[in-house]
C-alpha cells in the first residue's frame, strides 16, 4: 500500500512540476501560440549533448514525432539560448525541468518557470512517457504554449502520456540525469544551481554495421 501511495505521489508531483512556478491565471480569452514555420530538417537525424557540472548526457531528437519542437530546440541550442540556463525545478524520482531563459539571471529567481513559453503549438503523440523521455513544458490548461522549457523524465509517468509533446529521449548519460535529480530541494526548487553549461547539436551517431556472415 505504501509503495502504491509513493508512486501516486510522484505522478501527482510530476504533473505539477511541469507547470511553471508563479504562473498567472489564464486570461478570459486564450492567447493562441504563434504558428511555427514548416519544419525543415534536411540534415538527417540529430542529437543534442547537454554539458553540466554533473557531467554530460545525450538526447536523441525525434523529428519524426515532433518536427516543430525539434526545429525550435535545434535553433535555440545553436544560438546559445540554453547555455547558462539552469534546471530550476526538480521532483525527486519524477522529473528535472530546465531551459527557462530567465534562469540565467539569479535576480529573476521569483520568475523561474515563466520564461520562454507560448512559442509552439502542441504535437502530442501516443508515445509513452517513460524514463528518459524529453518533453516540452506547458502553461497550465494551455496545450499550445510550449517553447524553450523542457523536462526529462526520471521514472515512467504513464499519467502524462499524450498530455505533453515528447520530442527527444536520453540515449547516454542517464546516470548524470539521475544525479541532477538527486540535488537537494526545498519543495521542488533545487537548493543549489544546476547549470546547463552548453548544448551542442550534432549528427546522430550511426549504429555500427553488423559483421558480414562468413561465406561457407
């Protein structure tokens, strides 16, 4: 019973964790997201390397699942938009959340979780929200409000499937993600800065070809 309660609590916290802190209530007339330009990803499969003080981890970008979100992430990363931001929200065994451009400035700590949103329309899918998934943060009750902020799932979160756009998955360095998730927190706010030092976009490493079968 206690185990089931713990799982339910983690799932409940995860739902709240992807909502920005101190978000204002929605206006009577919902503001529509600015439509993203048609995705142009002719470079082939891409991955992102995120460097932190805890180490680096690699995200495979899923352009076939969420092309507009991948395009925006790649463009932001190449412009240095994620460099110096922090993982400003951590739910132990739930998620780590980062990418807010406001988190570069310690003086704007009260606004962390509110920046860089309202740029993308949803690209929901049936892909399950499992450990290692990377998805876009939304404003409360506004599915078309994604932008720069993202979260990485530390444990399977089936209750979030289909409610947030998944655009990547961690393929290497999940131990680093777990260490970030173990940062001491006050509620869901980390007690020390966990900075994303740099995000590099590169071509997805090709899987090695199988060895040819010996000729009899």
